[in-house]
């Protein structure tokens, strides 16, 4: 009796599972393809919305988490990028790309923190010279985004004070 009942319920369970994977715009595979196209086309808002849809539908999709991390890194959201890469690595700890990108995001965060500390400190503080050495060492690493902009020449006309954020 139980076996017959389970055989009758199995198709209904499978169909309801397939319905849960469907997205409002079509099936999960189409959502994944659309996310990839939006990501490749730098349609960041659309790609994020679609990738989040994929991760909701299939939370164990390490590749979707990886691309979401890339998207967050590209749009300068390092905390969210770190979280997405960590989820990708929880699902696939041997993904060298995710380890690499996580390291890049963390190096950029460290570099930015050292720059902030350097700018906040007094030039005669012993920490100032240590920070200069650390920043210089990080800038020798061949990563995009780890170069301080050149100091601009003194403007002929005084500029307004920068906006406080």
C-alpha cells in the first residue's frame, strides 16, 4: 500500500519541484543563460538580479556564487564580493579562481586601509614611514587597481573642499 501511494505521489512531487525551479521569465536554464549574457554585456543590475535568482533557486550552485562575487568585485562592493566568493568556496573548495579572486579583493581592501591610515596619520609619526613601505610593497604586486593616482600639479585656481561622505 505504501509503495503504491509513493508511486502515485512521486510524479506530483517531481512536477512541483520543477515548478519551483522555473523563474518568472522562463526556466532556470534560461535564467542562467540570461544572467551570463547580462554579466558579459556589463548589464550589472540585470546580471545581479538574475544571478540572485539562480542562487535562490539553486543555493548550491558554486558557479553562480562565483560570478556574483565577480559582479560585486567589478562594481566595487568588496564585502558582498567576499561573501559570495566564500559561499562559492564552501560549495567547491578546490576552485582556484574563487580563491584567487577572494585574495585579490582582500588585498585591495588592505591596500585601501593602509592608504587611509597613511593619510590620517601625521608625517612625523613612525607609523607613517611603515605604511609607506607597506603601500609601496603592495603596489608592486601586479594587480589592477593597486596604483595610487599621481599627485596632481597644484591647481591655478583653488578648488572647493571635497564632499564629505
